[in-house]
C-alpha cells in the first residue's frame, strides 16, 4: 500500500484518509504472512508509510534557526526563561511589532530538554504574561491545541481571550484560533481598530514564514497517529485484553511509540507550533506501555530474510559469527549505548544498560536509547545505530558528504578545534532495519551537551562560571560555517544532513575543554 499524499499548487500536503478497514486489512496480511513465513508478505513499514510521509512533510516546514535565535533581521526576538534557582527552563521565540500597538506574537516555545513533559506549560505562560506586563505590550498567539485536548484551556485560565472578544463575531477573515492578552496599561481602552490592523500585519508576516501550514500539518499528523493507534488497538484487542501479546504486536506498538517520540522531538523547531503539549493526546494504555520493547520483525528469528552488507568487508568478517547469521537479533541484544541522559535515568532506577526496557520507559525518557548499541572488537569500541531500511539512500549521501568534508577541511580548525569525521564503516540491512556501524568517539551530540550543561546541577554551576554552552554553540556554528563555505553548500543543508559531536568525558559526565594562557576552546569536533 503506497502513501496517499499529493502536493497541491498551494504548497500544502493533503493526505487521503486511510480507512480503519484498510489499516486492519494490511495488519492482517502482515500477521498472516509472518505466521506462514511468506517472502511476499507486506512489511511493517508499509503500514507506517502514510505516517512516515506526513511526519517528514511536517518537520520540513519553516523552523527557528537554532544557531542564531537572537538575531532579529526577520523581527524575531528571543526571551530566556530561568527558574529562581538558575535553571534554564526554556526560551520564548516571539515576533515583535511596534505599530499600531506594541505587540509580541508568541511564535514558538522551546522547553529545555531536562524539563520536558513535566507540566511546565502553565509556568511558561505565567512568565510570558509577566513579560508582557513589564513591557506594557499586547500579547497574541494562535491556540492550535485541539478543543478535546486537556490543555486546550491553558491560555484562557491565564487571562487570554479569543480575538472575537475584541473585534466581534464574524468580523473579517479569521485564520486559526488567535488569542489576545491585554496588560493592565491597555485595559479599558478601545482596542478594536488597532487589533484589527495588528492582525492584518501578522497575516502578511505569517504568509511569509508559513506558520499556518506548520500548524495544520502538526494537527494532521497527530490525527494520523491517533487513527493508526486505534487500528492497532482494534486488531490486537484480544491479545491486550488477555495479557498475551504476540511478538508482532510488541513490534508494531514499539514501532508506533518510537515514531511518536521522534515526531515530538522533531517538531520542536517548527515556527508557529505553540501547542507543545497537544501531542500528549496520543496517550498509550497502561497495558501497551508495559509491553517490552521489540525492535525487529518476528520473521527475522528464522533467518528467512538474507541480510545485505555494504562497506568494509574485512570489518564484517571480524564481527561475531552469530551476528553475521542473525544481525538484527544479535545487535538488538547488545548493551544500549550509555549516553549521559540515559545513564542518569538508569542510575535513578538502579538499572543497567543491559536491562530490558518497556515501551513506557521510552515514552518516559523522551527518546529511544535502544537505537544505539555498543560493541567492542579487539579492544576497539564501536556503535551500531538502528535506522529504517528506506534511509539507506540518505546514509550513502551522508557518507559522500563526509568524504568531501574530510578532504576540504584537512587544515581546518573552527574555533581552534580539530575537525574530524566519523563516517559509516558498515551498513547491514536485515529485513526492515538498517544497522550502521561507526567508531565510538569520546563525545556526545552538541544538543545533548547543551541539555546536560543546563540541567545537571553540578554542570550548571560549572557552566555558570566558564560559559561552556556558549563555547559549544560558537564552535558548532563555526564548524558548520566552515563546511558551508569550503564545500559551497547551504547552511541548512549542513545542519540538517549531519550531526556534530563535541568532546565529553562519558564516564564522569563532564565536558572536555582546552585552556591556555589566552583562550579556552574545544580540542575537537566530529561530524557524523
């Protein structure tokens, strides 16, 4: 079954709804084929095709520039939110208008990684309200949270009123669900005409950055998640009710949960997405959350699907025999990569990287730690990254780009850091999964480094003194800039196609920096 998504002349992506009976029919075909061992059985990816395309279409919308959020050439302003004890809770990205009234349009709320999913919505709205009162400015936002969502009334509880309260019902073309906050200085005044002009100006700016398209796509994709979840619940209802789920049920619900987690993280940069908590309307039943994580198709147990290998064949023959015979089963049994956030989460619960996780654990973490596995061969540490087989083309393009970077930046030292690359060494395809083998580096993704510096109590104090987060951001920005300039690429292409890792003491969870008499810098950065 192919995805039913077509591009309209307007640039919108319009999905054709897949009925419940169609979804159930496809699940049944997959289930029957798995039991019979048929090679012509639709793979599980077919069931998720529509969702996959919707997610990709959604997250490709207009985004905040995470490297330069403070620059205001396009009218955006950035406002940091800090707690009384100094933790950086997040940022408000706003569009400022001076006329006809001083106004801040709330474009995007970015919650700090360590504080996500902790009910900070109310506190953030309170901070924004206090900010508007201090500035004596009108507040405006688009409440895209669906009415059935528990957090729909979050704004009205804090004094926000719908646009119609100021301009009257049926006045003009209404787009979205605009809400207004009027600080004390402006209360009691006639605001109808200036608010109408303000909305008109916003509409012109909104058209330029496609905020409304972002909002619509988020809602459509959430709807697709809900429909697919309903189909899975319907098909596997008996197994769920009896508490005896099959391996296929575990696999499908795991795949669903990991896609939901990925979508939540990826929409964080979308302009206009102020309904951050609305994704929680896709809530899994306790029986589903308790299922053990299963990341490979049951048919792979029998070895009927032959694995294909690309890359360093000598390294392939160094791998254990069992891995070469049953790649997915062996790799998924390896210890999870003990990245800092995962290690802290395990420590709190008295668990180990080798312990089995549940789907609920993944949702609690907010990311999928089982996607990265560690393996040591001949004393050298490597990382397996699980991806979908359909991403093989992306991996090949990234590998070529890394080769170009290595040649073009051999003498480059962005921010005095040594620029290195960590390309794929092997790609192993087993059924619908693709496993990418790379060397393990003594570093972590720069975004995770920022989260640790802003969330770990010890690192927060260190960062307050040394400003390591500013150093990391500056170095990553210079690295992307150097690659952009030397390879003649767009900055967005580099940021979207590659991941930048910064040096980190993984065992002690500490950043690694070099300090000389005149300067502090990162010893190295890796592009992967």
